C-alpha cells in the first residue's frame, strides 16, 4: 500500500513548479481550481464543518475507506502516480530525441529514442485512459464504462476539471498543435499493438486497461480518445485556446528559457506531476464526500 491518504494530502506542495504551471491555466477555467492542501483543511473546505470531533470522525472514515482494498481508491491513486512517473521518462526521451535532431554530435540519440509526436500522442491517450479507469475505480463501476465517464465530464469541476484542462493544454495543444485531435487520430490509426507494447507507460499500466491483449487494449485506447474528442474540441473552441496563448500565460508564472514548443512539451513532461497532484486532491474530495454520507 502507498502512504496513508491523509499523509499524501498533507504532503502536497503549496507552491512548486507544478502548482505554478496549474495556476497559469486559471485563464482556461477561471476560479475553478483551488490548491487544497492538508487533510483536515480539505475536510473543512469540502464539508464546511468546524467541529473538531466531527472533522476527526470524517477523516477516520475516509482513511478507512481508502485502506479498504475491496474499494478502488488505492488503485486510482497508483494510476495517477504511475502515469506521472513514466511521463517524466517519456519527456526525457522526447527531449533527447529533439537534441539528437538539432545537434550533429548527438545525432545518434534520434535513432534510439521515440519520435516526439508519436510518443506524445501515446502519452496523451494513456493519460486519458488513466482518467477513465480511475474514474471507474473511484465510483465502483466497470473499467470500460466510457458512456458513464463521458456523461460525467459535464459535471467535472475543481481539481478534476483542472486535470482535464491541463491534459488538453500541456499534453495536446503544446506538443501536437491546434490540430491535435486529427493528428492524434492519424497516429493512433497507424499504431500497431507491438509499438504500443514497447511504450514504457503502457507497460506499467496495461493490466488496468480493459482488453485481454494489446490489440484489444489499443482498441479501447482509441475508443476512449474518440469518445472524449468532442469535449476536448469544445474546450479549445469555447476558450479560444491555442499553443501560443497557453504558452504566453505559462510564462507569466514560470520562467522558460526556451519557448520552442517541442522542447517545452518535453520539459513540462519531466518537470510536472499534475496528474498525481490533482488526482490526490480528487481522491481526497471523493473520500470525504462519501465519509460524510456514511457517518
């Protein structure tokens, strides 16, 4: 088992690079995300309770629920953490690939690391699948319940909405450009099960993806992307999002030495863990909401 849920929430940073990056995206969903840190503080914020004894009861029940392995909370946390850890490795590989392309002396790197667009597309789609599967784990429904997940997007708010907005901005728009939906669909269509199996993130989380072989898992990944592309396209259109205005807002909060989008995308992969950060906040909120309903 990972650390206790109260410890994970207590240890969330109040201000680091990931938090700064997420704050830069407030223009996408103004006022929606508050960086809630601290388990008891989160209980007070979510419930409005001030009575210390009741806060303790809620916390104890939330901890019990998280520790119950028949529930899906620990699995969801593991997925949020794992997709961020492997994402950092992918970012390093993509950056090495770009360096190999630009610097003749290091040209050999481009022969041993994945091409950025394909790697970023796989990364984007696997993060999306993690969101689907974690949603199902948290809500105790089958892991292939795409319809339930898509319907739930209309009710997404707070840290969950921030996570999905960051996915669109940081893992779609910046690395793949404004036509990321068409580009990702094309790359997914050309992707073979063997290529998918060679991806480090997929290897780590494949047992959680519906399907009894790589081909069927690839089908589910494609179905997941297709089912959410309307929501992603709507967010981009409604907020008038472009790689340029996302990057411009980002530079207001963090110093970026190189604003070339291919380098920036790889750097963000290596330097942020926004899935784990907001995923921890989502889990804490859901556990507290359930604990209140059960005590």
